[in-house]
């Protein structure tokens, strides 16, 4: 059954689907990442693309609060994954971005993780 975001705001950013799939910079139309469909309850991304575009995403579902973690996300086959259960959450193509900051809440363990480069 499809989920419906309770909040969704995209700035200079495009998604291939309603709340997941490929993430594109609207400045250069390059793929900058991949957001998994069913493993997150909140995803926030602020970035500056190599093309100079500043963009952001803010999508949330049932839960937008969670226990905070200082643990880093783990990388499995280029995906940033939950360190508690290995759930794939997001792929960020950092080589295409000057910098980025993201927050993600894992749906399975209700934990908020942060990533910044």
C-alpha cells in the first residue's frame, strides 16, 4: 500500500516519484542521489551542487520525531544504511555535490541520524 507524505517540500530539487527514487538537481538536471521508498519516516537534505545550485528536500510521514543518534550511518554498496538493522535509507552522490547536510529517521528503529560533508 502506498504511503502519503504528511509534509513534502522540495526546493530546486526533483524526485522521480512521489516520495522516493532518483533525486535530481534542477540546476543541472544531474542525479544527486537515490531515496529509498519505505525505510524512512523523515528525510531532510540541504545541498550545494557542483553546478552552483542550492537545493533542499523535506519529506515526512507518520513520525517526525525520534530518538537522536550520534552514530554515523553505515555504507553498504554505496547506500547509507541504518547501523541498527542495515536498512538502506539513501544514496548521496557526494562527488556531484560541493557540500550537503541530511537528516533521516529510520522507520524500523525510529532513530534520527545525521550526515554532513
